[in-house]
């Protein structure tokens, strides 16, 4: 597995033109591949995972760009809520463990 992929490699992965990837970059603010001073894009696995979601929503599910943006926003909010719940669960389990280890009189 590589750390960075070129725009050509990513376009080939999705069987799309590089111009579509550049367009999606302008339409989806969360898509921000690293750019060199010359403007060469480098995509990470995280970027590719996001592109996979965008591709799925627009090309396979038929969402408009607005609809895809909304689905990504809802998904991001859900992911954040899940993480907060997992953090709260961890804190409660830690508290329970410390209470169970407290000697009683």
C-alpha cells in the first residue's frame, strides 16, 4: 500500500477522468488532496475513501451533487455522534471499574 497516489492513479481506480476529480474537489470541501507548489495533487487513503463515497453516491445511487453533499454531512454527523457515545461509554466503564475497586468499610 502506498502513502500517496497521483491524480492519474486515482482516476484510473474509479475509471473517471482527472477533470472529474478536480471538479469534485471544488464541489466537496472535505476533499482536500495535498498539493505541491506546482499544483500536483497527492491523494491519501483517506482521500480515496472519501472519493469512494462520493463516487458511490453520485454514480451508483444517482444522487445530485447537493444530495451527495447532504448525505456526507449527515454521515459525518452520525460518525461524530457515535464517537462521542463511544467516549462516554469508555468513561463510564472506567468509573465503574474504579468504583468496583474501591474498598468498602
